[in-house]
C-alpha cells in the first residue's frame, strides 16, 4: 500500500490462497465510489484486495484530508487500532476483496497459517509506514512524485513494447494528499518529467515511462 520504495526492496504481498482458506472467507464487491468502512467503525473483518484499487483517507483536525495509502491487489487492509478502523476506505474503481473474520488475526480462528500471514502483513504495514514518513520528510517534491510513479509502474504497470505504462485510478489531488504536496506541485512535477522525455501522457491518467532508469535515478535525487 505504501508505494515509496522500489518493488525490489518491498515485494508485493502474496495472495492468501488455498481452497480451505477461501471457504472461510467472504468475497466482497465494492463499486467505484462506495465506502467499505469509515474511520471509527468497529473492525469486524480484515480484507485483502483481489482486483481494483481502494483509497484510505483521514480528515485532519484542520479540515484537510490526508491520503494514508492506496490498496492494490495483494494488499491487506483494515487492521484495527484499538479495535476500530483508523481511516475511511473507498473504492477508486470497481473492486473485489476477500474478507476474513477479525478472529483470524486475534487468535488464529482455527487457522494458524492465516494468523501468521496476517501478523506478518500487519508488521509489514508498520515498516512501510515508517518508510513513508521518512520519504515525506527527506525527499524533495520532484523526488516524491518520481518515487510514486516509479514504484507504481514497476509493481502494477503493463509492458508496452520497450516501455511500461499504467493508468492511474487516482487523481492529481489524491497523489498530492498522499505525498504531502499541493495539486499544483504534483502537476508541475509530472509536466517536468514529460518535458524531459522521461514519461509521456496518453490523456490525463495514462502514464508511459519512456526512461525507467532515469525515473529511478530521479526518485533517489541523483543528478
């Protein structure tokens, strides 16, 4: 969910498969724009994204929105904080999720393997959150945007001949609220990458990475 490092540094979580485990789960379909849960709701189930993309957000005391994470296929969301959800969760596109009872995290619910997998996913989320905080504090605006596009296209993009492309389900304002920037700053950074020939755009949301090595270098602040 926290797309701040390269795909090689943080592999995408494996889907919790298995026929027996699937029978213990519930498939949930979430249409675009619909909420799966709200901040403060009691956690009853933990979810793994199977298809689509979800967005986790919180409203700050000053009324501003913070995008906490984006959940892509393989990601596990909904871990409790004092028994409740700590963010709102809505679907950016039509999404399907596999739901597991919270008991599978609390005490295994008769499936030690699933219990272990969920604990590992929770620990991974904590580590990724720490990486995200460091990135927000240390990287420049241009580096943040380059990092975002670099990791997203590496992990979830599609090959396009010699290039790689991805259609972003999130808006520029979503990216800004995730990276701690303004929408205008994100747009300027994307435009700068396009003018430099690092990426091209096919419409507003389709990103084509023309120079992946250069994008990776820019994400690290290398000249």
